[in-house]
C-alpha cells in the first residue's frame, strides 16, 4: 500500500534516539482516506470470475496538460466456463468507442462502473481468446488520486496511482484480488518535448521499444515508449508516469546483478544522487533477508512524483523523494504486496504490516539495536493510544479502517516482531524466505500465512493469531519477582486486557537479571495463563530485574514488583507458617513491615479471599486441598508467595 511521509519520519538521517510523537501518523491516515474515498463501497462484479486474464496490452495517449486520455486495451483471457458475456471494471464517465472481437464490433453496455461485453456465440472454456476495447475521455477525478495531471518547476507531469480501486478510472480491467495477468505491455504515446524539455514515460518492466514519430495531423513529434513486464501482476499495480525525467542507475543484487533505475525531476537530481548511497545496501539487505528480488530479470524502478508519499507499483515504485525510510518501505513491498499480494482488503496487513516491519529491520541492520528498540517502543506507544482495534479488517467498506496506520501498519508490524520472538530469529526469517518462494506471484490471506508458518515451524499458532490478529486490544502486566534461595527467583505474572474480545494474551515474556559485577541472565518464559508462576535459577544474586528490555511486546504500562534480597530488612522475609497449611497459618515478618491487605488466589488466578486487616492467625479451613497464591500488600511493597493447603 502507498505510504505517506510523516515529516520524513522525523528525519531518518537525524539522531537515532529521535522519538515519534504520540500520534504521528495522522497525515498518513488522512491522505489514505482521501486516496480511497471515504464512503466507497466496492462489491465484486458478479461475473468477473468466469474468465482468467492472461495478458493486457495497453496503448495510451495521455494529454500532458489536461485529464484527457485516449486508450486501447487488448486483453487475452481464457474462460473458466463456457460464456457468452464478460465484464470489466471501468468508470462509466469514460466513453467506450468500440469493442472488437475477431474484427467484429460487439455490443456492450457501460453502467455502474461495469463494462459488459456480449459475444455473438459461446466462448468455450479453457480456449484462449482476446478482445480489444477502444476508449477516450477526461479521466474523472474520483478523489482517489488514480490519475493526476500536475506540474513541477512549470513542467507537466502525469501519473497514475490505482490502489485500491482506482485502476478502473483510467483503463478497463479486472480489479478483484483474485486474478493476476501473466504479463503486460504498456505503450505510451506522448509529445516528445514540452517547452524544449525532452519528455520521458516510465512504466512497469523494461523498455522494449522507444522511437520518435511525427503526428500526421499536427506535424508535431511524438515519442512512443513501449514497456513490457513479464511477471504476473494485479490491476492496481499497473502504472505509468510522464515528465522530463533525469535518469541515473545503480547496480544491485547479491544473487544476480540487475539495475535500480531512478527517474528524478531534474531540479532534485543532486539530492537524489546523494540519497542513492542507501539504495544498494537496502536492496542487498532485503535480498539476504527475504530472498532474491522477485523481478530480478527486469529492473527495480524508482520514479519521482508529487503525491505525498510513495506507491509500490511493481518494478516501478513512485516516490515523492528518496529518503531511506520511504525507500525501504516501498522496496519491501516488491516482496510483500507485489510478488505476494493480499487476497482481500481484510488482509491488508500482509502488505502493510510486512513493509512497515521491514522499515524497522533496516534500523536494526544499519543503525543498531538501540535504534531498533526505540522504534519498537514508539510503535507500541502509538498502538496502545487506543484500547481497541484488530489487525484483521472486519469491515472493508470502512476505508478509514482498511488503511489505519495504527492497526494495519504498526500493529501488523509489531505482531510480526512478536511472532519473531515466539519462533526465534532463525525460524522466523527462514519462514519469511520460504513463504515468499511458496506464495510467489499469488494472492494470500491470513490463514494462508498462518498455515505456512505452522508447516515450517511445527508450532500451533491458533491462539497467537486469534489473540493478536483477530482479537482487539493489548495486555497490561503486573509482575511479582521474589528471591527464594541463594540464586533462585520466583516470578508471578498477572495480566489484564484492554478489550473484552481477548480474555488472555498468550505470549513468551523476556526477562533479564543483572548484578553489580556485570553478570547477566536472560530467559524467555512462556506465559499461557493468568497468575502463572515460574521458578528460575540464574546462578548469581541479582540486583535488578528487567522485563521486555528490547520493547518486543505490545503492552500497557507494566508494574514490576521485586524483592531480591533475603535480608531481614527486606520484604522477601515475609513468610507463611506453617506451609503446607492444614487449617490456619500465621505471617512472620520484621517489625518495621506492616500489612495493609492480604489476598488468596487459587491456581487459576481467581481471587477467593481478601483480608483488609492484620490478624494473629488466618483461617483457611474452608478451602479444599491444593496450591494457592498469597499476595501480601505491605508498606514496603508487594510479595506473592506459594501456599499449599493440605
């Protein structure tokens, strides 16, 4: 999905400790709402499933100074069943001049943004056929920025941007996320020059032909540039742009060398060439991390335009500038979004969460752990700024929700980070590589990604996906840590959730113990139930315990209560006697400790008894045999202790 810049993410080249503001992505949300129409309701056409697109040939005649566009689209297709008609998505404000099939002009209707073509005979299933659509008109300004005529430095610039539903505004196509054309050809016919500036047209794939012709009617010179793209592509990723671009090229690739072709406004060329120091390192890092650049036989194109961010058109990314963060996000989409495309807008996180997390990975790789940890903390703070919201989009008629940066982008990214914590680095990154290979050039949905991950790791991820993808909200932790022996510590983890859709978030929890002599001990504890207790032996006496030190988990403010010293002046000396308990017990404690409250929990974490005053002896004869937890509130903190009722 397109990405909007937030102050260039606070200037990515500035100090790595820079933090996001509380809600940094308001601009992104507003722009994407505008780009998709606030009330747009897109229902699948009832009959576009009866054919399979094989190839599109687009011949386009754009005006450089108006929204007028003349076009001819030849589509090769195979019926998946015998049919007598088929439909394309096409804006009904455009004019269709003719539809031609085997040199015959066919009957057609254009209404409700649907072009329906009637054939004079039945087309047989699995038999390759083709149809040519000739059209023209002023491309309607639907509010999606799907077709823009603007200028830079007084020079015209034309570009397209079709995600999610804008392709139909400027060419007849099949927009549903079910069918990719096997390949495309895009021919752009346009004035050779404007005010003595040579014009250049850019599209998907590679240039197959570029020539100058003379218009027979006006005598002016026209340039005809033909681009061919020989990889499967969905309709919203087809694009072109025209202006007086300056071009420079970098070579990249760790498996096979291929070009990064950069098309830049001449007035921005110097800055772009400076920014280009990031292009090859980013491409090589992503190839190492995700596998071969999916379109390595062609190019990776970066084309400047004036829209406030970027859009990951396949092999032809459009960018407002070449800042590292924006380049990283859109480049990652070539794997996640283009080669592997979400199969519905419910699953947009499979595009946007992955690309956003890839931004964070570049921080980890190029700037180090501290910068990565800072990014995760800021992202988590933004996510928990509201108590609800799932990564999975329940209502795809709500455009605001589809393109929620808080949920689809940043919560999606942090869920991937938590999956990495759960699986471990080796299994996580191996899964991403294999996922791209297995699903390359196809559509995927959330269950597909889960099934692939489970297959590759052998883990059951039902609870994880239910909690973090389909469920809403986040957990808040209250953790008790007490020293029970020379180097042994007990940890009790209590959790509350911000939304009722999830009663408990199962999650591995990372802890770090340190002492004053430089010793450290790190452990990940698998938290599967509330008020779960863990016992760990760290091999030394800790002076500090830290939870989630690298900010890997989405969570509310954590309360961490510790009793690390066994000395008589510390809370850790509060003891139950006798233990196990038959009927009654007493509390042994130093004189300077006063008890304000005592609570008894069963092994499931349910509160069953509360004492608000200090007693000489506590009666639990009414309780059945088993293990209980005693939480003691004192003037020096809180202690949780195991109690056995016999």
